[in-house]
C-alpha cells in the first residue's frame, strides 16, 4: 500500500511521534524515580487564562472586539471536595492584574471581574469562580466544578537553602514545563516583596502561579516570574492564607510599612561584624520605613534590627509573616473590623 505526503504529515502530528524539542521542554535527564514523581505531580498542574470583555471601536473600521486575554498563568490543584465535586485552584493574582509596575511596592490594578478559564488536563475548559485574591501576597483562589481526574500534592513547610527542586508549570499549549533548580541563599531586591524566596535562574512568564516541588514530590511554594531571579511564596504562608480564607473569607495581616533584609543571609564577614560590635547574629534589618506607618510611630528607624515580634525571636521574613497572619486571625476573630488597629509588639 502506498501512502502520500499527507499521511506522513498526519503521522508527524501524533503525540507519540512529536519532537521533544518544544518551547516548554527543558532538556534534562531524570531517573525513573524522579520521572514517577514528576508524572504524579503533573496531575495537579493546570493552565489558567483571564479575559476581559472590552468593547473597542476602531473608527475607520468600526470593529468590535470582545474577550481580550489579559494574562495566562499556571495553577495548582490545592484542595478537592468530593461532596461538592469541586476543587480549589491556587494561582497568582497576576492573572487578573492589568497594571504591573516594576516596583512591586507600587499600587497594582486588578480586574476581579475578569472571566477566568481553567484549562484541564483532558482538554476541557471550565470557568473559575474567584473566591479571594490577596494584593499583598499576589495569590488568588478559584473554585471549579470537577469534571476530570485531578489530584493534590502534600505541602512541605520547611524549605532548605541550596536543595534541589523542580519547577512545574504549563505553557499556553498545556505542555508540561519541568526544570531542575536550586533554592538560593539571597534576599529580595529593594523593589520586591519582603516575603519572597528565590530559586536560581528564570522561569517562563506563563510559569507564574506554577509550583515548586522537592525531590519527594511535596510542594515548597508557588512561583512568580521575577527578575533577576524567579521568586516563590513558601508553602507555610499558603497554608496560613488558606486557613484564614476558610474561616473568615479573607486574608488579614497588620501592615508594618517596612522593607526588610535578613541578617542570616548576609555574607559571613558582615554577620561576624554585627556579632562582634552589637551581639547580633540573627533578625531582620530595617532597610526602609514608610512615612507615618505603625513602625515609625513606635520609633523603628532605618538600620535597626528587629529581633522579635510578639515575644518570639525572628530569624526570617517568612517567620515574621506567619506571626503577622496569626495576629490578623486573632484580631478579626474577636470581631474587629478589617481596617481597625491591632496590637503588634515589635522589638529591635
């Protein structure tokens, strides 16, 4: 039997015969155990797109354009509810952000009314219902009705600097993005959020909202496409935010108005100098104090080192964030309003 060029072309489109050199493919070698872990984790990684129904009229063509895609991100199946046949999807609030200034401390504009489409693994798409998004953490929670097999992964609370991790995400074609990276021993730049942690190298733009997984298949955090290094928010903060969302329908924390650096992330000569002169070997260095903020009112100044909060010794920003979330939870739990003042004990 003879086959023409058309048959060969059709064969070339079969998944079994596709070239591995796609835009989403990172050429790395994995052993059988790692491949098993990655294939299992892939069942939790989705793609999300956000659209706004804008009506644009071009006068000379009288064209009407609807459904402009504003962003595309990756997402993680965070929870499954068998009773409701629903799932909670975690992604980045960048998905619905219409204005992303370079300095993340600047005000960003969001479009919570955007139509968010969840692209499932079987090719089906479903609409996501926005449960909540946090401007501070740039995370968003969406709920969907489950129509295909999905699964969740356990979260790891204790990341270790220097350990090997997997970046997991999906591109606009739903191709699986996988890359081996290391957790870096660095602090955020002055224009980045205090609570960011970092990995070596970069990730694709669509990798924002993707997942960082350790070699045991546990989630270490959620990814952001930032420069010069890709950032992530650790799982410990994700868990606290989810707990607040479940109980109070929102994420609440006091605003200190500080830019911070970690003493433990300084070079050894610098740490030794602080130890020798001031007896300081851990804590958070105040890099900037916002005018009129709570910290300024209680006397905290640039160059101070915060040693404790609520009587607890602090060695990392993530630890401070957990304490602030705990304060917010207790404050709103007592019936206080979101905009009311809470008592925060910070000692330099």
